[in-house]
């Protein structure tokens, strides 16, 4: 959600309005790479009211809302309550805002909704348009500014003097608003497909803040237009169609429109002029960004710092010393065990009648080994005269691993490549019955499209990783590729493409095992194993038990 090609004056104007009304405008999102342009804008943030608090996207609930300080409570023998960041009016600055988890976004939204004067500055450093903070949090912030295309020469942010901002802040409550202004802004938002009622409300409060900055007692047309340009372009979902203006009456009644005016005049700026003003600031690739946004909503995971879904807590590990911060749990048994040897010495101190004396250094924190479920992807070369034997061996190995799946929480998938394509014969499953049914009849023969097989395995592995699984690849082949990705025959091109795809798999960090099934193991399979950074195992006469044991041994290293 970006504002297309903003000027430095527009960005400074938005920050000045936020300084006048932080409680109403809530904050802004700044999308900019780390550099002098962003540093120049961040240098203006101290002009916002209240102290600046720079926090991490991994901030805990105890830091946000406060709570019982367990360590201090144990040390002093009385409840000690720490205040959170929400207790004092402040401007919260969060770098790497694209990594904010939905849970933290909900808590930050609670802080903003309490109307205590907090403001939120999100520093978005996403590499692509679909990397952004959660939309429910962005919807609460008035402004979304993009400085990626702004040069240092143009980064001249001019803010009013602190005295002028203070004066505008005191004058804000006296700025009169015509009842039709909110209706005008609401209809304008609807023209751009904006269905959130926060958008016109934020635009109205922006217009009031701008009027206060301009020492005006009423919201003028220029303020409505400027507020629309600051608030609506980043939220637009459609490009509105222009409407034809109705024809003016031939004999207008001169008495109409000359009635007594209110103390606050209604907006007189034509609707189409507002639409054109906002449309001029829409991103040129709005439709493409909307498609990316929809695709991002449909994903179940993936990306930097993605949470794994459907994982178990894992087995408990030995507790370690630590400080409770709202996310960790205390191990009471280990804590008492650590404090027990010191009880006689601690009771020698006067005026301490506690039955058990626990110091902060005694506290032990529980730990768990968190492992995601594993997906074993069997990629089997089903080409050539030995295809039937290889497929039979792979079938037996897959059945053996499926039998162990419930104990190890592994899932198994099977891809066979032959002719010109690769086929997913067994999708990821832990079901032994389903696996045997799918493996009952496997085709064989034809060319060796090794690159296509590796590409299909990589796609399946990345999809599984996005769903919280740990993919591991087992490749059974002799490495003698002779069919390229386009289906054309040619050994040199096929080997080069297979090597290229293998290096991509290695770059993704996918653990691999290559089992050379050739009767005479050669250099081609070994070279492919090097491109994959895989464990290379030569098993020319291995049966299903041998393959299964080799895979288990290699993947457990």
C-alpha cells in the first residue's frame, strides 16, 4: 500500500498534521530503504508530542501492557508491578514493520484505540509490494508514505516551527466542520472502492489538522483536497470512472443558493476535481499490486521469519536460567531445586520470615525442542531399461517409511520423471493405505527429463515449507539426463539445466540425498550431488530395505 511518487512537501505536511493531532490520526507508515533519505525523515520524528519509544517487532506483552515483575517480586518479597509502554503517551517507532505478527498487530491496535494520545510510526523495509504490515493495523494509520523513489537532493522536509505546531494543536478544537464534509469524503472513498469507514474519518481529521496549521477557523476546499490526496491513494482498490456532469438549467432561479449561510460553509469543490486529484496520485501499477495483495492473503506461510503451522511443542529440554517476560514459562521444580542449597544461608539474614527464599538468579525457564513435521520427497528416475527395478525398489522404500510415519511424524511424497515430464504420483501423505493404493501401478520407460523432475521436487518442497513442514529430498537416478525442460532431446543442454535447477535447490537450503542406482556409478551423478550439496550414496544393487536404511542414516546426520 504505497503512495505513488510523493513529494517531500507532501510527506512533511503529513507529519505536521500528525504532530497536531496524533490521537486522531494515529500514525503513519513509511516505506523506505535504510539510507540518508529515511534518516532525514526520521530526524523530524522528535517533533511529535510525547517521547519516542523504539521497539522491536518481537516486543512482548509484558513490555507493552506491563505486569508482575517476577524477579523483583521474589527479590523484595512483595508484588512489584512494572508499567508498560501503553501507560505513558508516546510515539512508538517500529522498524522492520513488515515482520509484525498478526497477534502483535492486534495488541498495537488496542493501544491505538484507547485514545491516550499514542502514535505509531511503522518503518516498512519490505523488498516487494506484498511484504507489508498487517492490513488491520495499517487501516488505523492515516498516512502511508513511500520514499523509495525520492533522491537525497529532493529530500528537503520542511516542518513548521515548534511554536506554530503548538499553536495549531491548541486551535484544533475550534476548527469548525460542516456536516456535509464527512459525506463528501465518504462518497469520494466509495468511488475508489474504499470500504473502511476509518478512511473518510481520518481524512476529515486530517483536513481539520491542516486547517489548524494554516490558522483557519474552518475547513476550506484546499484542505479537503489535500487531505484526500494524503489519505485515499494508498487505500484505493479501483480506478474510478469519470462521470458526466449534469447539464446546467437554462433559466436558473437567482433566488436559489442565496439563502443565509451557516458559520461553516459546505464544500464547494466539484466531486470530479477531487476524484482527479486523488487519481493522479494512484500507483501506476495499482492493478498488479492488488493482485499481489490477494495472492498474499491466500498464502498459508512462507517469507522471512514465517511461523510454522501445525507443529508440535516438541519434547522438553533442560531448563535454563532466565527472566520471565510474558512469553516464557517458569519451571517451578527446577527453580526450587536451584534455590534449595542456599536456604540455610539466606535464613541467617534478619527480618525475613518467608518459608522459601528465592532470588532472581534461581529462576529457571522451561524450554522445548520445537521441530516441524518432516516431508520426505522421493524423486525417482523412471526412464530406461532399468525403470521397473528402480520403481519397485522405490515403492518398497516408500512403504517402509510410511509404516514408520506415525512414530516419526514424517510425511512421504513420490515424484517419478520419465519421457518429457515429471508426475506427482503420491502427494504428501502419512496414510499407509493411500500410499499403497497410489503405488500399485507406476509407469516406466522413455527419456530422462532430470531437470523437470528436480523442478517439480523443488516446487513441492517450497510449498511444503510454506505450510510448516521440513522438506527433504531423496533422488534415485544415474544422473544421465537427456531431455531438457522444453521437452527437446539433447544430453548437453539437459545436463546443464539439471545442474542449474540443482543449484537452486541447494540455494534454498533443502537437505538432499542422491542414491546412484547405475550398475557402474559414474561422475555425472556425483557431479549432480555436488550441485545439490547432497549426500552421495552409490547403491547399484540396493533393495527397498537398503534404500530405506540409507535414507534414514543420511538424513539423520
